[in-house]
């Protein structure tokens, strides 16, 4: 499997896949950012094409088939300390996610991992997660973290099988197009350099 750094021209794929991984929350948020003539997907592509910020192609690793991205993982080190200035300034739907992130300061955070439906079951997500773990170790980080919906049994099973453990939970805030209810689970994995 050829895992490579994403490029700016991959932004349209990243926007699609981040929305898939984010269970529709990105599209919901992008809908509130559109201006005349723009679609939520246009906003996602613009944001993925930025040079900085958490959701930037610079933080993404991808698997391609030809020129098409078929899987991606977006990850980076969380701030330590992780300070939330004003929770009321954060959209309600993502507040639980931000609070859970703050419970894992300094970890290598997997913001999103997704594979096109046509390419699932081929080990792409597993390969991307192992790649992120190797990147964390290179950066001197000893713990991974991610957040998953408790009702997303397929993703939860993958993470549990790779050694992630649930540390904290908060209820999912319902939003239009919400795929899973239940709780958001902060999962953490201890890494070894060996």
C-alpha cells in the first residue's frame, strides 16, 4: 500500500472523505458558511486546500488509485496544554468533541480516517492508522487519540482491535443528517517505540 502526503489538488477528495468520517457534521457546518453561489462542498474544498489549520491537506496522508484518493487520514499533535477559550463560541454540535479532545493533550490525534465504500475491507484504514502511529513516534509522541460514535460499531471494532481504549464519553448532540446517536467516545492508545 502506497501511503503518501496529500497534495493541495487532493482537496476535493479530502473534503468528501472528511465529511464521511465526520458523519455529516462537516457538511452541516459548511452549510452555514456558504455565500451566494457556493455549496457546502465548495467550502470544504477551500478549507482542505488551506496551508494551515487542523483540516488542511498538510495534515493528511492518503492512499491513491491512479490520481484518485481512495482513503485518507488526517492527524496532528494536540496542544499541551489544550485550552478552550470560550466553549460558547464553538458550534453546539462539536462542543462535546472539543471537550473530549481537551482530555488528551499532547497526544497524536486522528481527526479523521475514511475509505471510499468501494475500497473498504482492503486494510486501507488499518494501514493509515499504523502510518499515523509511526509518524507520532518520529515526533516523540507516546499516545494516540481519536473520537468515535459509540453506535459506529464498525469503526469502534477497528480501533479496539488496534489497541485503542475508551477513556471518556459525552453525548452526541443531534444535528440534521445525524448518522449515529449515543455517545462520542475518546479512545486512546499507548505507543511503544519498539
